[in-house]
C-alpha cells in the first residue's frame, strides 16, 4: 500500500514522502496513530498544496533573514574587557558575551548561532561569524577595547 507520511518515521521516511509499505503495517500502525494517510489522488493534491505553502513560507523567511544578515554585517560591536600587559585579556570573550552585547544593542541572537573558532583572548578587532540559517551566514566586526 502506498501512503503519505504525515510525520517523520524512523527507518521509513520523512514527512511528506510517499512510501510503499505492507497493507497491515499501514492499516494497523501508521494510519491509526496518525503517522500516515493513504496515497489517494485527493490526499496527493492536498500534499502538493501543503508543500507549496511551506515552500513559500520558507522563501519569505529566508528573504527576511538575508535582509537581517545584510544589516548585521554593517555592525561594529564594541566590547570592553579587562586586560593585562600586551593586550592579553583576563579571561576571554565568548559567544555568550557577544550575544549579551548584541541583546543590549537590541538584537536578539541565540549564542549557539555565533561561531568563534576559539575564544577571543586579545584586545583588537576580530571577525565573528553568525549562522542565521543553513544557507545564510554573516560576519560582524567585534572590537575589544580595554575597560
């Protein structure tokens, strides 16, 4: 029996896929639990419509994130930190520090989206990568100055 998966099912497929399974598996497990529906022409049309709607929403989200990334790339963030001799910081600047500084500037970004190759341990200008979307990355300039 051909069914359309309504949710991701381990070892079978992901949401929206059309898969062929044994009749008993579909009738006794997938359909009663709401994991799948029979792949009739009516259900196929509704699946196509739902996929188009999802693609349009994803496109709009991606465009808005791209605009946001363009605005972010123009930002220079100034962060104050205590330092010792030769510009070495006491401690380091981490993604959490950068996220808090961005939040104080009115920009809310999850610290997990901020990518540092290694914690910043010196005064000066640094480039920080931010991953907003799997296809959208941007960089901001971070200037670490002495407190």
